[in-house]
C-alpha cells in the first residue's frame, strides 16, 4: 500500500510541475501574441532614444551658438585694435607693467622673510 501512496504523491508532483510549465508556456505565448503591448514597449524605447538625441542636438546647437558669438566678439575686438593700435598697445603695456611690478613685489616680499 505504501507503493501506491508513493506513486500517487509522485504523480501529484508531476502534475504540479506540468501545470507550472504549462502556465509559463501560456504566459510566453500571451506575451508573443500581445502585439499592442510589444508595440507600446518599443514606442517607449524609441521615444526615450529620440528625446536623448534631441537633448544632445540642442546642447550641440547651444555650444555652436556660443562659439559663433565668441568668434564674432574676437573679430570685433580685432577690428577695434586695427582701428586704434596705439590705445591697444598702451593698454597691453600698462597691463604688462602691472604684472611685472606685482611679480617683483612678491619676489621682494619673499626675500624679506
């Protein structure tokens, strides 16, 4: 009699495993058949990808605009210097003298310590 009880338990165990496998198979088939769900998932992925690319393109445009503005300002500064070279040279000379005097004062202060 124990054999038939063991056989019955083994049979119930096999039935439970078969049910689990069948459930997994049904879920896999349902996922494959769910065209709308898969399309929405793909749409979400593509949307995220496009938003990322749009943000990167926007950043690149802003950088390009800043570079263009810097070029324009440098060009204008160059034109101003060409128009009035003496004031520009005088300004550069004054700045150079200030830097030199600052360096000499620092050097002198270090020697005293």
